[in-house]
C-alpha cells in the first residue's frame, strides 16, 4: 500500500523531461494528496499498511498528508519559474526528490533508515536555496543550514548504532523500552532534533535559510523541515529514560519570549515570519518535554497548524515581493490601497498564525498551555508573555503592511491572480476546518 505512492512518485519522474508538463505535474500532486487521504481513511492507532521497512500510524499520517499538500502548493507558487523557464526541469526534479525523501522519512518504521532519509532531505533543500535563491548571501545561508544540521547529527548516528548493539534491531516497535541511564546517550539522541526544530540558541540557521530561499524553499522549510525535528523526537522519546527535560523547557520558553521581542523590531517580512516560527517551535518543544500525552497531542496539532499558517504567510510575503521587488516593511506599506482583496487574506493568515479561533493553532496552543502549566505552574509567566507578544508581532506585521500611505516609488502593480487566491485558500481551508474533526488529529 505504501509502495503504491512510492512507485507513483518514481514514475512521475520522467514527466519532468518534457516541455509544458508543469500544470500536469501540479494536478498529479493534488491527485496524490486526495488518493492518499482516501486510501488511509480508516484511522487506527497501531501501525498499519506494513511492508518490510514502511508503515503508517497516526503520527505519520497527517505529516505525510501535510508534506504532499505543501509540495503541490510549492509547485503552484513557483509559476514564475515556469514563465521564465529558469531551469524548470531541474527544479521539478529536485521538488519531486524532496517529496520522495520526506515520504520515506515519515513512513519508515526502521530507525536507521529514518536517519538516512532524515539527513538526505537536507540535500534537495540545500540545492533549492543555492540554485534558486535571491541574494549572493544564499551560499552562506546554505552552509549554515548544512553544517548546523550535519554537525549535530553525527552523535545521533553513533547512538543509533549503539542501540543496535544493545537490541539487535532497528525497528521502532522493538525499541520501546531501552532503559539507558547514560546522560551522554540522552544528549546525543536529542541534539539532532533540537537543532532541526530549531530550539532557541541553535536557531541561527533558520532565519538565514528562510530569507535567502526562494518561495518554494521557504514553504518547504517552514511547512515540513521544522516538523522533522518534532516527529523524530516523538519517535525517540520512549527510548530515553534519563530526564533533563527541564533544561530544554526553560531554554525554549525563555527563548520564545526573547525571539518574540526580536520579531517586534524586524523590518524584513520574511525574517519576521521566520523568527515567528522559532517562537511556535519553542511552544511545541515545551509541550513535548512535559512527556504528558496532552503535551504530545498539543505539539502535534500545533505542528500541523504551524506548517499550514507559516507556509501561507510566506506565500503572501512572496506575492508582494513579486509585485514591489522588496520585502521591507518600510516600502510595503498601505497595501490595502493597492490590493484590497489581498488584505482579507493577510488578515486571515495572520489571525490563524496568532492562534485565533477556529484555527488548529488555537487548539494546539490551548492544549499546550494546559500541559505546560500542569507540568509547572511557574511557567505561566513566560507563557503569558509569549502569547501576548506573539499576538503583538503578528498585528505589527499586518498593520504595518496593510495600513498607512503607500510608497510613492510604486509605479506599477497588479491585483492577485486566481492562482494566488487558490494557493491561499488551500492553506487556509484545512487550517480552519480540520478543527471540526479534531479527534482524528488527537492521537
């Protein structure tokens, strides 16, 4: 069953070497999302659809759905490449490879294969940033991304091999109870995922990579790459028996507050949205580190919600960048006068991002708040600050970009295309309607 989709992806590869196949590939991606949802609709908590190294459970299911959706929307957002014919075949191939690797990452039931795919997905992302990014600094950003992630992943490889020596198996199902009291093992297992999330203090690669990446790179980074850290952590938490979680909890809560303050003084739209991801991830990390089932549920829901809302905001920022060739909030003022109908979408995306009802972000944050406060009531203060300031910087982004006098240097612009409205509604619709059937996202 899982191999069906793998073969579908492989057989789609030759399509990239024909001309004018862009929209066909886009439609096939959409069809894949629909088919995957249809075939796996019977929800169960155990693994199902098992093969030698692939399987599906509730944690993987929504993340694979999110990956397929974001990849098809990435394709839709990159129409500029289709028009300019800028290495389009190569681009399509890289995107497909990325989908393939992410699909394999989320559906692996083997720890070693999970590690291999987890690392491999870095390479297509790097090529996207280096090949289609905007500024010369993208090389620097790519190096940051590569070395932060690789440097912290080697310890994980060592600990995976150590586990094999101990259990004679890589299968997740057999690795449930490894009572290892070694604190070094604990750190080695966690580091790779903390950097990938990213946790505050290990987050410097993220704003760089986001700002330099093309729209497709930003969408996949915000939508999926950050979730790999959370997913990996959910998989390995039952292999770790020592508990230093209060350290990560403190760092992520204080870091979330500090980064919120940093967001309030950003003038680059993309940079602001990228830093806001670090705040969301701080919340998610806090929820996971409580080790409570509520914490895990809340973290998972916020991961899905953040993937959609953050990706949508990046789409909006790019859409303005295409019109005005600038991402600066000093130039992108008064957009309500220029593109009134797009203002509604700015409002909807910003409101979903700051966790207003009925978005998934709200549900995730409520569950996370209750789990973190039940872990320690002293965290209430930091959570209050984080919630308040995350609303503040989202409103700052919205009001600065939409209100005021528009820049007199703007000599031409265009209203949104239908493709762009479609792109935004496909981010917003699942984000605000999945809450109606929220029991299928709570494990």
